[in-house]
C-alpha cells in the first residue's frame, strides 16, 4: 500500500500525515510518545488490504510535524479535529497506542459523533480517577522511567528473539520526537463518571508482558466500563502493535468490523 504524505495546518503547528486514500471507512492511528506516523507499517498494509482508508499522523513535536508555537497549549483532541476537518473525514475508527491512547480516549469523549469505534492499546488513557492514578504511580517509578526506551517498551521475548525488529523499532524511536514538546493537555477530566458516559464502543487491550500498562490495570477498568471489550496480547510488551502485529491487527479488525 502506498500512502500519500501531506501536512495539515492546525493551531500553532503543521501535522505531517500519511493517508492511503480511497473510499473505505477511515481508520486513524495515534502513535506512542516514542513514535510517529512512521511507526505503523504493519497496520497500514494490513488494514488497507481489508479495504479501509488508513491515516497515520505525527503529533506536534514528532517526526516531520513542525511546531510554530511551542508554548501554545493546544490539546491533542483539537489537533485531531483539525486534521479530520482538513481531510474532510466522515466518522472514523480511532486506534491509539500508549500516549496516543490519551488523545484517543479524550477525543472519543469530546466528539463521539465522529468516532465509529475506539481502540485504546497499551495505554493509561489519561485516566484521572484517584485509584487508577495511584496504581500507575506505583508502576511508573523513576527507576522504570529511567530505563532505555527499548527496554521499557519492548517485551523481553521480542528483544531476545527478534534483534532486527528491535533495531528497527529503535531507529523509529530515535527519529520519532527529535524536538519533543510536553504532553498535550486533554479537554476532559477522565474520571469514572465521565468514562461511564463514553458513547463510542471501545476496546481496551494490552500486552501480557507490558511493563507500563500490565493487564492488571485493565481489571481496574472493567467494573466501570462493563460494556467495553478487553484483550490481552500474549508475550507482547508495551509496543504490542509492533511486537505482535498479527495478533494486534486481528483483535482490532475483529472489533471494528462490528461497528
């Protein structure tokens, strides 16, 4: 699949995107803090073969996305809305991994009319509820966050058995955010009350070996979002979309086909 590259002017930035085009239902991909629009080759090809229009973009401060006003406090949701308007998108499926899941969940709350379905993968989701924040603070200790990104975000099985894939991930990570900005703000307080009102159907998934978002965190979500779906990718770490693309893509495609 050959995707067309381009830029969308939003408030204080130019966002670089790749768009497969076509008349299929769009899927918008939101990368991790360690990634960019270039992080999704396994998904772009697979989803495109299923007839979807696949769009990946680099959030402000990431690969090829120029920031004109670095001090401008613009939400990730506002940027995504600007991109959707630039591309004149109809309602789309939204897939966010890790930090991209923050924007995905926030956008789903703010603009449910634009979201056919929502996948939040390997992500804390920007959830503000006290018990969830306390649990994540015990996970994301200074010692863990000081680890090299590939140790922190790739599972041990992948690093041991796939040195070439690990090297490719590291290249994409290094070019992903050469001029990183602070994490963009959300538009909503994502507490349990707000999340119970989430309108788009949602799938939450993570890797069984995810150091940053272990399956136990999904167990905290289930009582508050009982109508959502949940999936665990065997042996995958925090970058399940990269480590186990077959299982990741199958889970996403099966879910969005329902919507």
